């Protein structure tokens, strides 16, 4: 039988085995994939159930914070000082933006975006959640709002939100005491509880706004909002209302504050007025000043540089942070210290115009070159005789002066309800050893006895020490906030700075002696402040002049030959009426020269206004406004 070699015989058995093996591998692979899929489903549905359920809900339910309304600030007669007014802000949710550079470029064609605003946004965006709305630009005007509304569809994640912005009605006259709020900075974020400030863009920076930040800011509210796939709100699931910030009621009298600012006029200086019985601060003026509203929504670099670099230093709160040699204003206190130490008020000292130590040619001069002749304590205070205190202060020594003056509020914090109060300085032997690394000399005690040398005080401390004399030794902490209220339930609370008086024990007749001499400063025929005498009420006061430049032994001080910045500082402290003290005042005028000619008339002007208007209602002073542009300040 013939067989064709080209014909191949198929091996069906072998082919069947190959196909079977392939099917087995395919089935194994399918089963393996199935087990992997089942395992993955089990992991997602069981092990990770809570996590993915939460993520799924977050796609539909969003937690939104509700920012509370910041509390208002009022003066003692109910005049509004700081309030909130509506503004419209441009805010961005980073998670919904793909290209920020493109966003800024296109958005900048619709609204006015500055480089500073863009840089600030870039800097802080990583400090917040990607899903949290972040401020880009505040205070949109009507035209910007209209242009954005038309183009909003082009900018996913960007929206206009109505908000409340801080506004200071008395922006310049109370800037140093109320302070201001500003945008939360990097440094602020390091100090605050971020959860308490979610959705907030502002925080108190200075003054009352910073010191009472917790009371003013309120507490956040929350909303759980259901959204669709496009992020649009469908419904509010639940809501926890915010607690509005508490309204503060200050001891400050806005009309008197404005009167003090006007009295200072073009001068650099400060006025502090207190109510001796309570410690209430009635006026807290510092000149020159600035408009606090400039800082609320972010001050531009040019304006800030002008304020910072201005030689008049308008940003310095002279009433609080200004530290000056108190000069002769402390002679009443030193007189009390002498009486307490046993020095008789009748002790006579002969003033020939200078004092010197035995076997020394150095002369410590009196302001009156010819001297005052024979003087006792009364005349020494009335006529401000330096030589009397040069000689008698040696009985006290510097530590005696230090211990007494600090009890009356000098050289230490007064306890006022403001943050970061300075201490100033009443020197002692220990202080000089620690700070200067040297011994104390008697000549330094002589200079300290008239408020010169190392001694420094703030206007607030001088006002407190004067009020303590008026109280005959009862020291009361000064306070700016009398109380605060809760807008939600109309509850009111007392301010936190109230304190019982600390009595500096001393016989009544010693206070009578010193106060009588201080009264004669104004009402006596030879008093250094007799030019401000009034028949309407009695004043007990003390003038002071703080020397800024040294004078050689054989030279005479001639202000006309010096630039004004080297002229003496002028000071004056007083309280009135003497019989029933209602107000204590401290005035400092930088480079003002004579305390009697410059500072005393300012104090008299402030006290006149106080007694003429204190019983009038809060709306009486519409005419009595303060405009810093007319008074040497900076708008």
C-alpha cells in the first residue's frame, strides 16, 4: 500500500493533553484573580469599612465653621469706640484649584490683586486644610464684586463671602489704648489654638483688642452641610450656633480722651488721667498718633514704612511704653519718705544755689542759680528746691528711696489690664551691682532724689503714684475695662482688674503736710505752677523738668542754643479737688522745656474739661471730636 510522505498523522492524545493543561492554568489564574478580588472586597468592606464610609460621607457632608461676631467696645458713657461693619472678601478653597498661577493671572484681570496679597496667600495656604476657605483679598468694592459675579463660573473654588470687618470710630484718638485687630500671622499661628480660630482671619494685635482677645472673639459655631457632586449645598444637616464675643465697657471717657489729645496739640507726649477712688482710667492719650483702621485689613508697605520711620514715632504708645526721667514730680513722694524716716517737716536747709560733699569741688546745682535761701519741706516742694532734697535724701539712701517709691507704683508694673506692661526703673544698690557691675555712690543718690540719673517712670506710673498720694496711701490697680456683657443674654460681668486697695501705712498728718505743699505749688504765691491756679476747684500738683543733656560745672543751660530734640522734657502731676479727689493727672511733653509753662497748662485744660462735662450724658460731645491731621498726628 502506497503512503504519501507529505501527509502528517495528528496525535489527538497529545493535543488533548496540551489543551487540558492550558485550561487548568487558565482556570487556576481565574481562581487566583477571583480570590484576590474577594480578598480586596473583604478588606474594603470589613477591615476598612469605617475609613471609607467616612471618606464617602465627606464627599457629601462637609463640616463648616461659623465665625462669631466680635464684641463691640464702648466707653464709660456708652459711646461706641470699636464696631463691626459688613465687608466682602474673596476666598479660595485650595482643593478645588488646579493651577494657582493661572488663577492669579486670570483673577487679577477682574479684581485688583496686589503682589502682597498673592504672596501672603501662597505663604499661609499650606498652614490650613486644603478644604478650608482661605482669604485672598478683603474689602472688595461694588465694581469688583459685579465683575467677579459675572465670571464666577470660570473660577471653581473661588467665592465672595460676606463678613464683618473691624472699624474704629475714633480711629486715631484711641489707637494706642484700644489697639487694633489684624490678619493672623505666622507668629500668631504658633501661639494660638488653631481649632479655636478655624475660619477666622483676624486676631487682636495690640491694646485692649489683644488683652481681651478671648472675651471679644467669642466661640465658633459649626454646621454639617450636605453637598452634591459639584460641591453645591443641598441642605444643612445640623447646626451649633456660635457664641458672639462679649461687649467691653471701658472706664475711658471718649470726650475727655479727645480733650487730652487736643490739649497736647502738636507736642510729642502723653496724658494719663485716673479716678483715684476706683483706679478707672479716664484718659490715656499719646501724641502723635495714627489711624488704627489702617492695620485691620493689612497695611501696605509704603504706609507702614512711613509710620515706622517717622522721627516723631507715632506708633509708640508714650502713655504706656514711654519711659522718662520723672524729674521733680517725685519730690512729694520723697517728702513722704523723709517724714516716714523721721526727718522733721520743719528741718531747715539753706540753699545757696548748689550742694557739694565735704572736701569736694563738684557742685550739684539747683534749678534756681541764686538759690532759695532757707527752706523747709513745705517750701522745698512748693518752690521745687533741689538742694533741700540733695541734702536730706542722704538720710534715706538709695535703697530707702527705692523701697518707698516702688510701694507707690514707680519702677514696677502697675497691674493695669493690658499685656506686656513695662517696669521702668527705680535704681538700688543691688540693681547697679547686677546690671552695671559697680558700687553705688552718694552722688547718684543725690541725683536720684530729684528724679534724674538712672530713674525712669512711665506716665501711667506717675498717674498711679499721684492717685495714691490723693488716696493718702491707698494703692488701687488702674483698669481700663469696667465690665463686659454677653450680647446673647444681656448678662454683664465686672472687669477682671478690680483689686482692693493696698494701704501704705503712714500717719495722716504726714500726708496732710505733703498735700498742703503740693496745693501751694498751684495756689501759693511762690508755687512753680501758680499760673494755672483756678477759683473753680483746688489742685494739688508738682512740676518737673527732666534734663536730657549734661551741663559742665561752669556752664549755664541755654535752650536757645540747642536743637529742640535736646530740650528738657516737661512734666506735671496733679489731683483735684484737694478735699475730695476725683481725678489724678500725669502729663509728659517731650522736649517741652519747663513743666510749669508747658505741661501744667495741659493738665489744667484736661481737668477743666472733666469738671465742666463729667455729669453730661454720653452724646453731648458731638462737637468735641479729635482730628489728628489738625493736631500733629498722622492719618
